[in-house]
C-alpha cells in the first residue's frame, strides 16, 4: 500500500558516537578518504545501498550495531581522530588567512557570495546537470580548502535533474525522483525562536513567492539553497523550485528571480543569524543569478532614502545611478557559454510584468531595470531581455573560463562596447580547474603519498605546487603501469555492473545477458567519452565511418574499446536521436563487447570512469567548448587527452602528453565536409599514433613511451588544472580588486562617479579627433635622421621616434575627463593594428579659439615590418577599471586618418 504521508525518522546516536552526526552532515566527507573509510567500517553493505551518503547510511544502521560501535575502543579512536581532524580543518589557518595577514590591511574581502543555478558537490546531493554545476561545486570545495570566506547560493530542486534510462529501442527515458530535504545532508536555517527562516518575493496580482533556506556544509563553506516547496505558497509557487532547467519562460524567470533577489535576502538573513561577515563581493556564475544586482541596488536606494551614513558620518542618499555604481564595483560576472543560444533570454513584457509597483522591486523604475538587460546594440533584439547582458552591465569585472573562451566572449559581446576592437572589450579569462581531492582515485593518491608523504600530497592536490608534482618523475615505470592497469580493471567491473542494470531496465531477462560478463577487456586500450549531448559536442562523430571504427574496435593486435555516457536535455529530441544512434550501434553483437553506452551519467559514475580510461576523447566544434573540464579530471589520474584544440586544451596542449585532433573550422567548409575531415583525422590518430604507442611494450610488458606520456601529463598538467589554482586566481585578480573598488565607493564617491558618467555621456557627441600631424623623426644614433614635417607615409628606421601632435575637440569636457592615446603596432593587409601598444599623450595647450586642445607625445618605432598607428580619446576617471568600461570612444575620421598614414619598413 502507498503511504499517505512521508517523514524522516532520525536515528538517536549513543553519546560516544555523537561526532558521527557532524561528520555526516559536513560534505567534506565526499573528498576526505579517512572519513569515508570510517563510515564504510560502520556498515559496508548499507553504505553501498545508500550511494555513498553517510546521512542515509546512519538511518539504516540498527540500534544493536550502534551499541556495538559505541563500545568498540578502536572505532572510537578512529572517530575521535576524524572529528579532531574536521575541527582543525574548519578552524585552522589556511592559504587565505596567510595571504590576508601577509598583505596590506583589508586587502582581501571579508566574504564573497557565490551564486550559481546548480552545484555538483556529491552524488548524495543531486543538484547539478553538467559542467556548470560540477565547476560550481569544485569552486566551493577549493575555496574551503584554501580558507576563502565564501558563501554559496543556489536553489534546492525537489526533483533535481532527471535520471536517465533507455528504452529497449535505445530512446532516452527521463525519471524525476522526489528528494526529501530531511533525508539529505542539509539543515534548515532557523530564526532565534526556532521558526524556519524565510525570504519572500512579491509577484503580480498581490501574490508572494516564499522560500525557506536549507544549508549544506561544504567544508568551511556554507551553501544556501532556497526551497519554494512550503505550505504558505500556492501550487504554482510551490513548484518554482521543482526541477533544474525545467518549465517554460515564466517558470525560468521566477527561478532566476528567486535565485538572484531571494538569494541576496537569504545571504542577509544567514549573516544576521550566524554572525558571518557580510559579503563585500558578489560573484554570479553565469547569467542566471543576474537579478542579484537589482536587489543590491534596492538595498542601497532604500538605505539612502532612510539616510545612510556618508563619508563624514552624515546622511548621503543614493539614487539608482549611485547605487548602480556601488553594485558594479563589487560584482564579478563569469560567462560560461560561447554561443548566444546558451543564454537565458526573456520577452521584455514578461520581465516588465514582474517588476515595478505591482510586483517586485516597486521602488525602482521598470524602464531602468529593462535597460540593464535589453539587447539595445547592433545585431541585438531590442525587445529581448538577455541575462548575460544584464550580468555584464551590472559587473565591473567579467571573465570567460579559458583563454580561448575569453577571446570568443569578447567577440560575442563586442556589441556592448561599440567602436572597440574585440581585444579591448573588458572581459578577461580565468581558466577553470577541478577539485583534485574529489576526482583523483584513492589509488593515485596512495601512489603519490608513497613518494612524498600524505600531507604533501594533500597540499599538492588542493593548493598546487609544481615542485611536489615533479616528484612523479621519480616513480618507476612499472609502478605507474601497474596503477593504470588496476584502475582499468576497476572500470571494467563497474561497466559490467552498470550495463547489467541498464539492460534489465530495458526489459532484458537475466538469461539473455550472459554476454555482459565478457564486455571490455582489462588489457585493451580504453577510451572514454562522457558529457552532455548537445549537437556541438558531436557524440556520434566516431560513427562517421562505421566500418573503420569497427576495424579499430576489433583489430587483432591493437584493439580499442570505448565507454560512452551522456544525457540529452529532456526537450532536445535531436540530442536524444544522437544517443539512440550511438546506443543502437553499441547494441550490435559484433561490437557490443568493445563499445558500451552507460546511461545516467553523474558524479558517481564519473569518479570511476575518469581514472579507468587510458584516453579521454573530446571532439566538439571548435570554438564552442568553453573549457571542457572532464579532460582535466581524467588527466589528474594519468589519462591522456585526445582532443580538438578547444577550451583548456587549446591553452595547455603539448605533444609530450596528448594528441590534438586537427580541425576544419573555416567558414568555407560545410558541416558535412567538416565532420568528415575531422572524423578521418580522429581515425588516423587512433590507428597510427595512439594505439601503436599503447601496445609498444618492452620485455617486461611495460609501454615505456606511453608511461612517459602519463608521467608528463601529471607533472605538467597536474598543477595547472587544479581548482585551487583557479580560486587563487579569482581571489587575486578579481575578488581582491573588486573589494578595493567596493570600499573606495563611499556613498558620496558613488554619487559623484554616477554624476560624472552622466555628464560625460551627455558631452561625448562633441568629442572628436580633429587633426593628427607628425613632427621630426629621430633615431637613436650619433647622426639624427629625418626632417621636421616628414611625410607620414613611406619608411623609417627601427629605433626612430615619431613626434605626434593631435588636436582634440572636447566640447564641455576638460582634459581631466579624458585620456588621449596613440595605439601602434604591426598592421595586417587591411591596415588593422595587431599586437598593439598603447601610450598616453599629454595635453600641451588649449583650448584654442575653436575650443580644441593640443596633445603631444613620442611614438617609438620599435619593430620592423608594416607598422601603423592611430589616435583615440577615451573617458578617464580614477574609479574606472578599464578605459573601455563606459563603451565610449572617439577616433580620427577617415579623412584625418588618411593624413596620418602608415609607416612601412
């Protein structure tokens, strides 16, 4: 019979076992081997049934077993050591505290709030769909290891992301199990009187969207998860946090309003109740949380209306513009998508209906809200509200997630900075990293610990130290090869187990599944391919020439086997067809022992898959893979990458530790021809380079050249791909500067900056470069060369200096409001400057009778070849992060540019 109501009965632990509760409810156990082993000792079979979740495990342990453990002195010693270790981890000084003490007072922010729509912490808390969530989880875990005072903010989805199975015909099936927060490693945030803390948003028609806040302990980092499934909400509002990336446009809009606006309110509530330092910096991981900036503007505007403290202690009110400047100063925005289709966009009218006097943020003019997100730039859709555009307009600092992706992002969003070359667009990059303690197999850790000690190995994995990683070079070849063989054997066992479960779900009887016992071979070269299944990742590129693939799989001397996994979005029938195509090929009795598709790809599967593969395959359409962190996780386990030069692989690839798949991504190549060329390149690499190297063995059966590539992967890539390196970059390059900018913007300074920007924007149409002339050419040698008034076109010698005189009209602006620059460098066939050098010119006179100012300065001809220069005028203020920040630019007219010319040598 079906229960009419469900609730959770928590176990009562004997007093000696009370520390188990703290250990189970802090998710550090998910990356701390000693704690996991402690729970494994409690009930090994129950632990497997509970899916590596100590909270559920404890609920399955009998009272008799608990009493037995409470009297087991050896177990209690282990428990005490684990509890002490956790306490030391939570309270001890770590990298951030050392950096804080070693720098200037207040150099680092007191706290950072990190917002993301999904977080992949552990399979026991299934609140992720793919790379974005796993990256967010790794960010929190690395921040915890480093001692960064981060507060994570997300939503608690009662159905999480879907579970995947297959029909008999290989079609993807989605299942949404109900998650009970009381059975998860979460605690409800409560007020001082014990009542659940709530945040609320106003909705059109006088309704409210209420949410409680669950707290996950991710080591030292609290993760706040907002949950709308509360009795005070109506049915529609209760379902707002039902599924990750589910529902239509309005449903997604409400999710993102709750994440951004409700998330800020949850942070304020958490800090009030716990005494946690208030965040100085807000980091939005993709555009989904962009509304957080609007809530912070409301806070500052409300404080201003109530009389906020000024620089001298008196009341200084902040209007919208002043509040906007303050918010921008302390906001970091990370974009993860290289394609416009990956960005959430909403109809203007839908957004307008949810803001203003009749709904949320009634004190803010709806038109000001809309202006932050509308695509009001060349090539945009003026009635479309773009969450990434709002994120960029609300953040003074923005970044992509690899060097290549930073370049792609600058091109994709260049419309927001009209007139600027893409390289001048103020979007930098911080290449993603992965949390090694989560993704490195225990066997790999033990091999490292045997070489340099457990403590040093932990430090090398969490913080990164190339000197410690170089110790891998001293590990004997045979030990490395034994490790790789053992990990491959574990993967083969895992694949057979999962394949058996999958086929039973597909309707197969036990009697017809005997063949699964022979699937994969622990001695065969094993390739992994696992990721989401949008079309650009090209799941089925390997099937382009099926006969050739079959020859690779069944080669009599150098066979290859492939393990594939991945989910298509529930609404993406094209992706589902790709899955079905791959599954049907894998079902063929001729190849099914060499190629398998495993459904329900997730963290638990990935932690076996990455270490067990010899080669990690990645063949997206370049440059559509923003980073591609799965290959990083594989590399940390000694798996070699075989990938298109995209994302992080474009940045760090070297032939010493992997292979690059040549691409045919020119505009002249049609889609089918491109796929054919790149598939052939993939087959050739496998046939001629990858497989021969794997099977080239010495007399002891060790493939020495392959092992050397494994060693180079660990030594060279290990320190680079760490989330610890990534988070340290965020702290040093983005968080610390953002905190300094935030502190510099007192209410008075913010008001003055906003007024200055308004004045500059109004006057900018009058700003122009009227005249550029060249003076004498001088070279650094005994006899001067060149004559005054030398013609600008022609040639000059290396080392010469060109004197520039520029007349600029500033209208109502003064020289202090602008910077006049000369931009020079080599030029291409179309006279575009490459590898530019920028030098400011100095005002030397003016205004003249026509209101023009004279600027002068030298231009050093410091390189040979085709050389060119131009002049530009930009706004200048001490509180701007970059000269391009305002998107205002004045350059010479075409006629003026012709006067200046190009120098050739």
